[in-house]
C-alpha cells in the first residue's frame, strides 16, 4: 500500500538526511534488490540501500574498501555486446525470443520499438506502463521495449528498475530479456552466473506483475526469461530459456519479510548520517548503530562486506563460519561459547548442539592421544 503523501514526504526527507547534505541518491537496481532479498534480516543494508547511500564510497571511508562490482572493461564489453544484440530494431533479439520461447507464434518479421523517453524515473515508469498497455491491447504483433523503467515497492520505498528489454508477444504475454557478457560454452554457462542472472530477472518479473495487475484483463507475465550471452569466445549472440519460478517465489517471500525502511529509520539516533565526508569515528558510530547480519555470502554481494566481516570477527560471532554452521549451533552465538561448550565449561548437556560438540571434542582428544603413542 502506498504511503500517504505527508508521511511519504517526511520519509524522503529523513532518508535524504541519512545520505548527507547535497548527496545524490544512488539508485537501487535489480542486482542490489536480489542481494538484499537474499539477506532480508540485514537492517544495515536495508536502510543504506533505501536511503540511496553509495556503499562503495562508505566502505572506503570506513577503511574497508571492497573490490565488489564490474570492471570498466567488462562494462564496455557488455555494452558493445548488448548494442549488437539489439541492432536493426532488435531483429536478432526477437528471432531468439521466437526460437526459444514462442515457436507457435508468427515469426517476427517486423516489430514495434516504441520510444520510452520521458523526464525522470517516474515519467519513464509511466511511459513504460502506457506502452505495455498499448502493446497488449493490440495483439498479433511483436513489441520490443528497450530499457523500460519499472517500479517496485521495497519495504515502503519505491525502487526504479531498468531491465535490458521486455518483449510483448503476439498473444499479449510479456517476457523479460537479460543480456549478459559471460559466454555460453558448448550451450551452457557458469551456473553461479546464470543463477545470479535468474535472481535479477526475478525482480524484474515481480515489477512487471505489478504493472500487469493494474490492467483488465491482466496479461500473463512469463516465468521463463530469455538469457542472451556470447556464443563460445565470439561476439555472436546465443540464447537460453531460463525458468525463474523458484527464484521469483523466493525473492517475493524475502522482500515481503523486509522490515519497512521507515521503521528502521525511526530507531536511529537523532542526527544519524552516513555521509562519507564525516570523520571516521563519527561515521563508524553511525554505521554500527544499525544492526547487520553478516554471512560469508555477503562478500560477493555487498560493498560493506569487509567492514561487517571485521566487526563480526572482532565479536567472535559464529556467523563468520557461514549460515549452515550458525544454524547447527543453535543458541551458541560466539566462537567462545562454542569452545566453552565443547570443553564442558558451559552449555546445557541436554542441548543437541552442546552434546555434539562434546562428543566431537572427545573424539579429537582420543585421536590426538592415539597419534602420540
């Protein structure tokens, strides 16, 4: 449900104060949303992303810079490949969509490629919704939307998202297209990269479903997206249909669990600011005033991961060992607690985690004793 105007305005002012004076907001994209949904318990990331804080600059100011992100070379190569895929009015891209996802439809001899230019993200979002409605209202033709703008409510704050492309099929259904620069080698790609692309596409699908829900009748948003990559080591496009139903369900559930951003903001001390221009001790205090939920997976998804890992190690938190280990250890939250329980100095003997630790310690002692004989 959208915020009332006055409350929404107050929240925007509050988030601007958190960024710092005259600091422009960093847009929350689908990649960041997918990472946020993978760790919904992290209030720190939620408020920083919601306020549009540049976490890379923040991490550097905290003395824990991260190499997270794409290189300039990779960005240039990706842009050149995308331009090739979309050349000639998207003829090759539409051919791939027809071949991989909709062979029953008429081949896309020609297609509408509407101009989505508008002022600001709100204007572009409205223009995208208008063109989607127009394309759906006139079935029988193919329509390619190049870099449309979608909006998705995230914890009470709107996020504006820009997929590579959305295709409207002749039957009126919609497909998300993801164009990536990693290669398809012998018809398959790195599973980790494909998984990341699927999670990112799931965010776009959720945003498209919100647009579709406002139309009557609601068009079908397809849950098989088209992933376009270079074939082998060439610059020729190849495509694969990826079923993202699982990623969509998980992302929707995780985003729904996120604490609303205004609730997190209300808990912060008055005057809290995350501007990288602040003195180091003041900035550190501001960041530490928001609880984080660190896990090793954060290293590949968040610019603040090195800072949070350092704090987690200083506290001796078992989360540094990974989520599976944390889940197995139950109420034992620190490495010191774990070692004390294993030595029999603390912990409830009836706790399965404590019993398992003591058994493992006894077996280790027996093995060391046998090795020393």
